[in-house]
C-alpha cells in the first residue's frame, strides 16, 4: 500500500513538472501569447511561435507598445511576402525578419538598440526584396501618443538630442517661429527631468542666435526660467559675441539684462517674454507739428507780401498781384545727416537692388553673398545697422521669400 502511494505521488510530481514546463514554453511563445490581442490565424500563430525568446526579450521589446508595433509590422510583412510567394517559412528567416522589423520600428521611434551593428548584420543576411517590403510597410507603423512619447524619453535619456538635431537642421530664418514652438513642445515632453528641460532651451537658444534675435532671446529666458527654480543653479550667461548679434543697440542690451534680473526674482516667465517682444518692436519716429510755429510763419508771410506790394506800387503804376505763399506745416526735429562709408560688398548689393527694381529674392542675395565671401544675413543686417540711426527704420526689409530695398530711403542716401 505504501509503495502504491509513493508511486502515485512520484507520477503526480513528474506530470506536474512536465505540465508546468509545457505551460511556460507556451507563455514564452510569441504567437500563443498574443492570439486574442491580434486575432491571429493558425498560420500567424505558427509563424510567430518560431521567433526565439531572446529576440523579443531585450529592453526595447520589454516596452509593450513597442513590441506590439514590431509584431504588427512582422505580421504585415509575412502576409505580403506570402502573397508574393517569397516567404520562406523557416525559423532562421523568421528570426531575421523579426529583428529587421524591430530595427525599423526602433528607428521610427528614435530609439537606439543595444547592438550598433544590427543594420549591417541584417542587411547582409536578409534578401533585398524582403528588406524593401519591410521598408515599404514603414508608414503603417502606428504613431505614438503623448504618454508613450514621455515614457520613451524617460527610458532613453539621449533621445531628445536626436529630435533637437533634426529641428536644428530644419531651422531657417523664415521658420524660426515654428522652431520655437517645436522646442517648447519637446521641452514639455521632458519636463520631468529638470536638467534635460534646461539643456533643451539652452541648445535651442544657441542655434537661433544667427537666425532670429527675438526668438533666441526668448529661448534664453526659458533657460534661465528653469534655472531659477534652484537657488544653487548657476546659469550660463550670454557670451559677448552673442550679445553683439542679439542687441544691436546698447539700450536693448541693458533692457534685456533688466528683464533677466526681474525674471530670476519673480520667476514669472510670460511677462518677461512679452517684454522681450516689445523690446524688438521697431519704433518709428513720431513727427510732431508745431501749431504755433505754423500760424506764426503764416502771419510773417502775409506781412512780407503786403510790404512787397507797397514797394512795387510806388515804382510801377500797375498793380501786381503776388499770391500768398501757401501755409506749410513746419516739421520739428529734423534728423541730422551723417556721412557713412560702405565697403565694396555693401555698395555692390545696393546697386544690385537698384538694377532689379529694388527687389531681390532670398537665393539671389545668398548667391551674391557667397560669391563675395560673405554671409547673407550679416551683409543685410550690417547695411540696416549702418543707416538705422539716420533713417530710424530698416533700409532693407525681408518680405516672405524676397528682400525689398526702400526706394525713398535709397534716394535719400544717394543724394548725400
């Protein structure tokens, strides 16, 4: 009796161990474990079950929505290749296809895989037709929502640098406002990490110095606005070189320093941003009419006319009618003229404007500047800064994809 009990217990333990191993094997099978979620067919289950566990046990696939995207791309690839009669239903091919799908998804989600030589290894072993099929299906990969983006930024600490590099490459003088909005969005997705949040704005400020003064100054305010949260944080100051670019006038530089100091004290960012915007508004000179001077001038002209008529009446019998000089308003505070010396590039650019009806395209000026060993923005800004004090306005104005030379101002300068 005792022997039978021992035998039964032994058989039970062996059977339980076998069933447990079998269950664990089924759980580790990618197809069996995802039947309901993806509504898999038998062929799909068999194909996914051929993927060995170490191919989907890495850090990237441990993120559920990333693994789901890889599985979906893999299934789409298998179905497409089956229709094309190019699908080899063996374990090695299945693993290679799955790894290449994982590489494509990670690239789209801007995540770096553990092994750096994955692309070269897979491209050498996987048929070109299969690679082309997977790349063609890349647009079908689902987009990430905001919560998923935040999680990937937290898991991949350098991911934001990839996004910042893409934004910086696309930055031009014409899309600086778009760049500013995208940088603010990128920072908001990384606001749980103060160091990264601060570094995003500082990097963006550096990239926009040569592109847009106002946007660059605003990004710097964002940077020190983050830094002011900590009393021990020592923020980087604007360099002398950048100050010369951002603040053509000394008054602007002093005003910006005042705005920064106020922001560090009260930690209110929005009023500081508004103050910078106001600081860069081009203020035109207000012309005031001296009403009393106009009336006095009119009275003087009337007396002169009357006296002249009296003298002429004595010498000649004829009555000569002298028309009154029309009363003209007297403009007060006429700007003093000043002589400026331009270099050869500046003179040649103004002549080029005059020869083309005072209107040139962005590409035309860029070609001219490069041909003469100069930079387009610096050349235009140097001319505007030279005559700003005299004109109280910009001589060359940017309008969409063209630059326009103010014809009236140009004739005023040419007559000096």
